């Protein structure tokens, strides 16, 4: 069994709420395609394990 972790850089996601660092500013300027949410994993290159959205990330899309 092979487990590949995906998106493990920032626990809170990017852009972080109220953060004004250059990375978060750039992500906001680029729009939803640049947003990064919670981490996930790929099991044996086939099965994607993903964590559900947070209330913050849901507000980005208006869902």
C-alpha cells in the first residue's frame, strides 16, 4: 500500500482568514483557482481521500 500526502503546507488553507502576507494576497487576487484547502491523500495512486470543506472555504464559493 502506498500513501501520498497532498497539500500539506498550510493547516488553515490559503488564503488564511484575515492574513495579509504576500502569498495570501496573491491567492485572493488570482481568485478561487489559487485557493488551497485542507490536505488530502492518494491511496495506491487510485483512491483520493479528501477532507470536507470548512465554513470559511464554503464562503469563498458562495455555497
